[in-house]
């Protein structure tokens, strides 16, 4: 990704920020001028270490995004710590498996399949994004 500013003053929720693509995305977004990040995943110690390492203000919510109360918790956190302001949702949390069709049934193909779960029930975050446009 280029270093050219794309999202001035963004407040972004990044799910799956404790490793991989989400963590790399957090590092990149943190270089945007005025950025604030909300890091979401289950492994709290990794979120805490990342929040401290990033060159921008960053908070975190340690939760399983498949829990029923996760969306409300994330929304409450954004309201409490970021003035209810949200400009970007990186809805990345997920998992993938590989195996034979016999092992995995409909979830896996004989070759290789990423079973992409829409793990984040992101309706609460979308509500915050919509509010900003009013
Ligand atoms: N890498 C690829 O080649 C590739 C290709 C296609 C699609 N994808 C998809 O892209 C996404 C990221 O992939 P990646 O390679 O960066 O994977 P990864 O390194 O395993 O990262 C997955 C992230 O999602 C979080 N996560 C998983 N389940 C969660 C849950 N129930 N609640 C909250 N957080 C959860 C994990 O954090 P915790 O374990 O701390 O919760 C982790 O931060 C995944 O959805 C993956 O399926 C990846």
C-alpha cells in the first residue's frame, strides 16, 4: 500500500487485528494523519502489545466476535472512547481450514477451500457509520 494519506482523521475498527492481515492493516492505517484505531480479537495480550506499538492512539476490545453481545460491546467502546465516531470498519476477523471433502463435508473442497465466515455481526458498527452521514 502507498504512503499517500487516504483517510485523514479516520477512526477505524479493525477486527482480527491480533495477527496476519488485520495486524498488517492496523500498522498501515496507523500511519494515516490523525488516525485512531480500535483493535478487536480474542487474544488480549496481543491487542495490548499492538496498541502500544502503533504510532497512533489505539484502543482495543478483546472479544469473540461471534458472541451475541460482541457488536454492542464494540459499539459501546467506540461511544465511550472515540466519541461515537467511526469512519471505517475493516471486517476481517475469520478463520480458514483445509482438508478433504470427506473430512469437512460441505465446508471444504477436495482441493483447498477457505471457509470465510462473516464472523463479525457488524450491524452495530454500520449504525455508527450511518450516524456519521446524517
Ligand atoms: N491469508 C490468506 O491467504 C487468506 C486468503 C483468503 C481469505 N483470508 C481471510 O482473511 C482473514 C484474515 O486472514 P489471516 O491470514 O490474517 O488469518 P489469521 O492470521 O489467522 O488472523 C485471523 C484473525 O481473526 C481473529 N479471529 C478469528 N476468530 C475470531 C473470533 N471468533 N473473534 C474475534 N477474532 C477472531 C484472530 O484473532 P484471535 O485468535 O486473537 O481472536 C486473528 O486476529 C480471515 O477471515 C481469512 O479467512 C485469508
